[in-house]
C-alpha cells in the first residue's frame, strides 16, 4: 500500500488567520491614513488565508494511508470536517497522478468554530511523498464556499528541495496561485496571484517538531516571494516579502503565539491613481504578540489580543 505523506501546515494558516482577524479590529478614527492601510494589510492577508485553508484541509486527508482515505471522514482528526464529509481517492497508476476529492456537500459543513464550508476541493498529486524532491500537487475548487464566500483559483505546490535524507537542506516548497478570486455574499470580489517560497526549517531534533520553524522566504535563489491583486474595496496591491517571515513552533506550543515572530513584508497599495507604501514588521524573533505597521512616516504598533483563529 502506498502512503502519501504530507507535512501538516495547519498551524501555519492558523497563525496567518489569527493575524488577519486581529488587525481588522485595530484603527484610529483620527488617523485615516494609518487605519485605512492597516485594513489593507488585513485584507491582503485575509485573501491568502482562504487558499491556505484549502491546502490544510487537503493535507489532513492526504496524510492518511490510501486504504483509509476513501469514504466518510469520521476518522480524520481535524475539527473542520463533519462526519458526512465525503472523501474520494481516485487511483491512477504508478506513473500518473492521483485525484483526491473532498466534498462538503451542498448544504454545508459547520465546524466547531462556526465556519461553514460547502462544495468540493479537488487535489491532483503525483505519486510519492510530499517531502520528496519534485513532488507536486494542484488544488482547484468546484462550487466551494467558506462562510458564503466563493473561492476560486488554481494553487500549485512543488517541492523544490534538491535531496532528502541526513544532511539534506531544509524542505522548501514553491507555492503559486493563479486565477485566485473570492466572491462575497454582497457580490463584491477580490482577486489574487501569488508565488511564495515556504520552507520547513528542521531544528535538528529527530521526530521533535517543537524546535522547528516555518518560513516564508524573501528569496529562493533569485526569485522573491510576492503577491498581487485587488480587494473588495477597489484597491489594488503588490506585496513583497523583504525579510524571511518566521513562525516558531516553540512559540505556538509554549506561549500560544499564533503570528510570525520576525520578518518583514511591503505592500504598495493603489486606488484612483494614488499609491502608498506600507511596511509590516513582525519583530526580532521574540515570542510576543506585537506587529509594527509603517506608512507615510507614521508607525503603529498593534498588540495581538486573541490567541486563536476565530
């Protein structure tokens, strides 16, 4: 029996989503420029979280042995699934891709945090383990909604690590999103295109993930992690990671810190021909709950007050 092994990045998107929800509540009514652009940072991260969520859902299923995948999802240890969520693995052969279909149904599946998903996530992946070089999977959607927001696009994940085994480099994934689109219940839309390089930095202790880190690399070789798109408020944006964004597993485990602890990214936000540059600084590596946002010479330090993903 072939076992398809996926690295569980569930905590990574939880961290991102926590940051999203918290920043959305932080503003100063007498400082319009700062508060508006804090909202733009929130929106850019929020759009990314919808697609990260789909990756995590696929990971939760695909990490199981093939023989236990097809059927209902009672045995899946992930509270985002309902007992009647249907999972199908369509086997090809050893030289062709497999297809994994996760069907939340047309009525919807409500998880323990109150989020409702319906529709299908479709994952096509080549044989082998996710940790192996050249592993690739592609995620698409069929009438997939989260809390009434329709999610569209094609997300491709490829392992670009050169070797495996003792002494091998940390595992790095080239993650791209094309045709990304969110349609909200009021008819407004947001679009997104991304290319990120995400790295699992192993701390060195075998089978102990507490000293590991997840990183969004600023550069892989000479290619920068970037995103671009438009939000539902009519703004367009260009995002660039300028210093590796780091999530520490130890912060998550010991201090319940669900946001990055270091790294920076910049956003260029444009509307009606006017642009503003924003810098987001996640700190110096300390396990804390502060993020610094700078725009037009003004700096605002946001203290995260929540420690879950809503």
